[in-house]
């Protein structure tokens, strides 16, 4: 549950609570209403691999991302905000998101942390961090051994053999 907090300036009620549920065509109106004209949206990651990553500045660019780019790649089927921390005009949230990839129909579930800054009750910036490694494993439908480390197996004594 998303609750208000701090001195109440954040006004974290619908439709602003939808901002932390991530981009989706269904929430396009909430983003349009809550974002300032000079809003900044940052989702670090390799843009060549994950087109939803990158930097967007200005309301038109952010709305294009939220209302067109992301819905063109995936359908968000579930978005649960698990934890929220509010301190005045700053909000941090941890969400669990499930999407269906267009083209493959594959379901992809991952965690995402959002850090939002508000000014005058409107969104000025949103920085997100996703579990891109988990997303890659699900998109490519295989385990990725990034460090060449063999699978670890527990022995009878409960210790892990390296």
C-alpha cells in the first residue's frame, strides 16, 4: 500500500501513486497529469539491448516513452509496489513487475527500484534501477554465467564446494 508521508507536500495519492508502478499505457494519463514540463526520466542500462533504458528529458519525451515506447515492447500485466519510503518531496520505492514481451509472448518478471523527486507537487525526476541481469536471462531463456563460475553444489555436510 502506498501511503502519504512527511509533511504531505508530496501528495502521494492517486494518480501520483501510479508513477511508481512503472510505465504503461493504462497509466499514461497519470504520468501526463503529474509530470512537470522539464521532467527527467533515467533508467540506466545498455540501450542497445534494452530499448527501455536510457535518459529522457522533457514531458514530450517522457510521455512518448511511457505511452508508446514501453507499451510497444511489453504489456505490463502486474506491478506491485512492495516498499515505499517518503521524505518530503523525495520518494523511493521497490516494485515487482511482470510483463509479457511482444513478439514472443514470454512473461518476464523482475524487480525495479524507483527514486522520484517532486517539486510543487509534480514529478521533476524519476530514476529507476532494474534487475537487468534477470531480465536478460528471461529474454534469452537461459542462465547466463557471467563470471565463468561453475554451478555451486552443496555437499552432504551443507557446505558448498567451490
